[in-house]
């Protein structure tokens, strides 16, 4: 069972991020929605969720300070090595 103080802090951070959601990068927005869904159910929680939310808020402030557009950031890309089909035959 999560600590109530920790749950309250995560809820507060989720509310703060909801207010600046348009300033999140695609990856951050994906994580934000995932955590928002996770904390919609009672008893959810993980030791590092609060840290993730704090880092996202910090990133928003850093990008704002440098005048960076979060939409210029490319979403998650996973490059998998291609196998030569001839090797499998």
C-alpha cells in the first residue's frame, strides 16, 4: 500500500503536468498518460514515479528557458538490426 503523502505528491505533480501538457515532448506525453492511467486505480504506485514526474516538470522549465519547442523533438525510435534473409536459408 502506498504512503498517502507519496500518493498526494504524485497527484499534485500529475495536476501540474496536466496544466503544461502541451509543453511535453512526445515521449514525456506518453509517460504522463501512462502514469495518469496508473494512478487512476487505487493502490497503484512505484518508487520512481514521483521522480519521473519531477524530471518532466524540470525539462519543461529548461526547454522554456532555452526557447526550445517540444514538438521539434522526435519521438521514440527503436532501430533494430536487419537480418539478411540469405543467411536464414
